[in-house]
C-alpha cells in the first residue's frame, strides 16, 4: 500500500495526544537512544541520547531524515527500519559500530519495532540504541589479558623445562608475535659493544647470529638498552630518536615496541615486537612483552649461575691439586709454631716470613672468628683433636676461608708435646656455597612472593564474587569487611559520601567489643570533622595513605581531644591504610584498614591490594546505583513486555461443551523479556476440539515472532491434518525459517491434543514434539502421565512424534504445562512432576480455574517467588 509523505508534525498528530505525552515522558527518562521514524525514515520523536549522536537536541532532530541524524549508522539502521515497516515484525538486538559527533567510536545494540496507528496500520518504526561500548571494551581487555597471561605461562614452562637457550629465545619471539598479532618479533643480544640478532619470528635462519647493530642510541634496541626502559615507536616516519632497525626492508616497519631482557646482574639484550602497519601499543602490551622478557632474563641468569657454579667447582679441584694446603706444627714446650712454605703462601707471607708464635697465628685469624678458634684449640689440648672452619686475614688484607685440622702429639711417656695438622684454603667452596645460599634465598623469596600474590589473587577473587553477589551495596560491603577481617587486617571500615557527608556503611573487627566501640566512636567523632584528619586529602583526590608504623604523633593529630585519643589508644593500632573508593573518576568514599601490634606492618603490596579492593568496591557501589536508576526505567519496559506477551495468548478461552477449561500464564521474575510459552484451545471442522501448549526456545522479540508463528501454524494445519501431521507441518515451517540466515536455531516443544466428545466419554489423543507429558487426574483421585517425548519441533528435517490416547469420563481432569512448572528450583531441589502430582492429588472437587491457581501458587511457594522460566498451565475438566 502506498503512503503519502507527511510532515513530522502531521505524522505525529496521527497518534493520540495521550499516547504522545506518554511517549515523550518515556523518551525523556530513558537511559538509551530512542526514536520514532515515519515511512520516509524521518524522525517523528526522539530523546536526547539519540539526538546527541549528531550533536543535536531532540527538537532539532525532529523532522530530519535518519541519514542527517546518524550518517555513520544510516545504512544499517535504515535496513532494520525498512524490514520492520515492510514485514510488520520486530527486529531484535543487532550490534552496530560507528562514530559520534565528537568523533568517538562507539558500539550499540540496536532493536526496532513496528508502531501502529489507532486504525491498526503500521505507520511508524521505533528504534532503540543501547550503548554497549564499555561492555565491549571490558570484554576485549579481559580476553586479551587472559591470552597474554597464558603466553607468559607457556614461556615460563619452557624455561623450567631446561631447553637450550636458542629454543627458549625462538619460543619467546613466536609467542610475542602471535599474542600481540604483530608481523615480526626478535631478540637482540648485547655482545662486544654490538647487538646480535639471536632469534626472529617468522624464522630467518640466514640472519640469526649474522645481523649486528651498534649498541648505541642510534637504533631502537640500542636506545632501549641505554635508557634501561621500554621504548614504543608509534610511527617510523616521524620518529627522531633513532633509526629503523628491523632486518626486513619490505614492507617497512611502522610501529615497534622494545624492552630490556635483564638478567640479575647484567643486561642480556632486547626483545622487540614490530608491526608493518601503524598501531598503538597499550600498557598491557608493554607489560606483557616485559613479562616475556623477564622470564627469558631469569632463565639466562639461571644458566649463567649454573655455569659459574661449575666453574667454581673446577677451580676448587685445581686448587686442591695445586697444593693449596699447608702443614703446621705447634711445640707446646717451647711455644714455637712451624709453618710450611705452602702455608705461608696461603696466608700471603713471604717465604720464611712467619714469626713462629701463637700470637702471630692468632693475629691473622679474622677478628670475628677468634672466639671460635681459641676455645677449639683449648679443647683439643684436652681431648686430642682439633678442627675449625674460619676466616683468615692475609698479610695483603684479603679475607679467605680455611679449614684447620690437627691432632695432639705425645712423647714416649704419654705426655702431650704439641699439635700438628693441616690448613686447607676453602674460599672457593665457601663462595660457591654462598652463591647457592643466595640463589636459594632468592628462590625462597620468589616463592614467598608468588604465594603472597596467589593469596592476594584468591582474596580478590573471593571479594569480587561477594561484590557481584548482590546489588545491595550495604550487603556487599558488609561481606567485603568480613572477608578483610582477619585475613587482611584487624579492623576494616568502609565510609561512603552520602549527601555531602561521610557515613560508615560497613564495619568489622576481630574483637566484637571493639567493633561496637568503633560505631560509638564514629557517632561521637564523625570522620573528617577534624581539619587535621588525612581523610580530607584522600576525599579530594589525594593519594592513598600508608602508615607502616602508626606513631603517637599521628594519633594525637587525628584525635579531637584527649578522650578521643585515649579511645584510639585502646585499639593498639600499629599500622594503617586509608584508600579512596574511586568509581568512574569520582571519589565516593574511603576504605580504612588497621592492624594491631603483633602483626606484620602494612607494606606497599598491601597498599596496592587495598587500592584494588577500593576500586572494585567502588565500581560495585556505582553499578548498584546505576542499576537502581535503570530498574526504574526498566519497569516501564517490563509493563510493555507484559502487554506484548498477553497479545500472544488467546484473549479468552472458548466454551467447550461438557468441559470446564481454564489456563494461566506467569512470566519469569527475572528480566522483562517476552517469553516463548503459549497455549490455545480451538474448534475443529469435524466437531472435535484442538488443545495445545508449547514452549519456544529463547526470549525477546525473536521468541515472540516464533510463538505467534507456532500458534497460527498449528491452528491452520489442524483444520486439514491429523494430530501427528499437524506437528509435521510446524516442523517444516520452522525449518524453512531457519534457512533465512538467522544464526540462532529455531525450535520449540509442543504437546498437541485432539478432544473427540462421545456420548459417555471423551477421547483424548495427545501428540508430543519433545514436550513434558500431560497429567490426568481421574475422578477417583488417581494421577497418571499421558503423552510426552518425541523430537523437538524445528530441530531435524525427519521429524518423529510420540502419540498416546485415553478416554476421559466425568470428573477426570487433564493438566498440560510448560517446563517452568516442573523445573522450578530452590536450594538445588526441583519442583518436578512429583510436586505437580501432589497438587493434583489434593484437588478433589476443585474446578479448572481453581486448579490453575493452586498450581501457580504451589510453584511460587516452592521457588520462594523466584521462578526462572515462564509458567504456563492449561486445565481441561470433564463435567458431563
């Protein structure tokens, strides 16, 4: 039908004034873009969110064509609107991307719906644009970080596997290039004033170990080593700090990122990532490449340490073979000591230069070891054996380690005459042991740091789960304080800025009495009331405060009076942290943590953890507030969804001779999307009656379309087909719609029945396409299942159904239902068919409407009012 072009004011005038006023009020408060277009795609009504895409007000946007309001999204949105106007069916959420008037790239979920005039004709199309840019960015960032962390883990495993260094470097550049999605990656090793290419990706064996660069600032890698910091080149054409260094000439490198590969005691070289197209390297990219480089550096350091240990051991062996052992004798009668020339050489004394006295020997013992050596010698004179491992100070000032051993010598009469023994230089062995001990300490420290990091991550994960468990921020912040005490602190207080005042919303302490005291203290001395209180600076955007040692001076500065100071002293606070709660650039409160004496003081790692807790808590609070605002707008949308859902069900059920018929529908409590449950009762040409109940996969506009399609197809097919054939027709129709290119599968479950009234009984034949069986309550109170099973409708070209028939007598009742009834859950338990049977058994003498009400109430009571799926029930009771 052709439609004459109308000006926007006349097109809007075709809508009732009351409807326009409701629409304008709805648009003004909607947190998403919303507009009404006529058939020329000209704006009839829109809100500020949509008009601002072009920098317009709603009044300025009215009357403009879609391409004028949103030129970037014109083609995609126009196609949706045309489809809605031509097909008279809604089109659900499709993601589009474009730029705003300010030039920012944004992502939207776009939906479109047909709007009819009072005469029932579709004259307009409504479009809803929901900005999902931040959600998209957050999802992309998390996915990228996880990918990068996995790559770091893989290179770590390779390093631990003891592979040759060349293999490790090759794996490092491959993971760097593939994870970042760059064209090239390489490792340059510092060697004799140059940088030697040691590994590339893609592999270039002819250039590895052959290409060299000067190590100065003339190249990006040289500049990286010189500055000892990551270097990012955004555009080689405008780079002035250094020249392009990559070995590939065509295509040329445009952007690059290089970081230092740092072994413990030296710069090993540089790891670089190179792109032949312009790209931005984010902080996450820099941290990822640096993490890869750190793993490589640690592996290099371990190999160097192993090499040094082996070298030291070899030196020790050579020293022993070379005779770095000296002999000595001590004559107890004369007091003289005699040293061999080798021993004098070990002490750095010229040949025949040792003075030969005990005092001369003791003078060369390290001062810190004299108290070890003298008692050992005295004990040897009594017990006969001497051994001591100690340091000596050579005559040239060098300190070395020796081990001395000796035995007591006796004359023929058995009297002790002296001590004789050897002294061995063990300095090299001690050096190796010290290096090993240092490496062990470093490893233990690294393990301890890793364990602390794991504990922090576990704690953060637990806190994040608690914060995400509820949109009631009082409840979630209470959980945060309870998790923080005592795991992180002895005391924890969360304050929020509410109506320009700082109010404590969550308090926890290891001592319940002190927790009560904190509340009393906050009542008498509100935080921030003292100008010297550091809370003021934190709330104004200042840095977090870390007091590793909380002294009396700071306590007196915070206290309002002496009584306040006395109360604060009762907490015995030794260390404290005050971190801001920052959400979307705004400071909305503070997080205070305290530890009492006896616990480790807070450090910088604890401060970083507290700041992260503050960020996550602040975001949860802000999300709760935003959700509350969105909920108020969503309530109006929910009412619209309920109206649409009602239009998909029969407005009233027909009067079936000899039958009492009733039905009920209750949407899920979660969300406001249109569901896919439906039921119907209709007469057939031969005097029989058709009854049907079904559940379409999915929710929203797509589900609404399929629900209407199923209901009307079944009605039409039932007029000419048998029961089984009717479901076959619906299966073919659904398969035909699947071929339209829609990604999501289209299927449903259906239980279709044919009622044939007889003189004394009514015959009921049920045909099931993947649906739950009906339940039949006989007049004598017995309950039995009927039908059910079969294949999903719309899932497979070859469709098989399950069919079953029974005779119904007066007083028999048939209940058809959807899965929202039997799959209602509470505490891991399911209502199930047993629960439904229990309701039916207790329904003696209850009419159809009363039984529907009982079933719905039983499901709501069981699930504590939180049903997760729509509930539809159809009851047929034989009365004559």
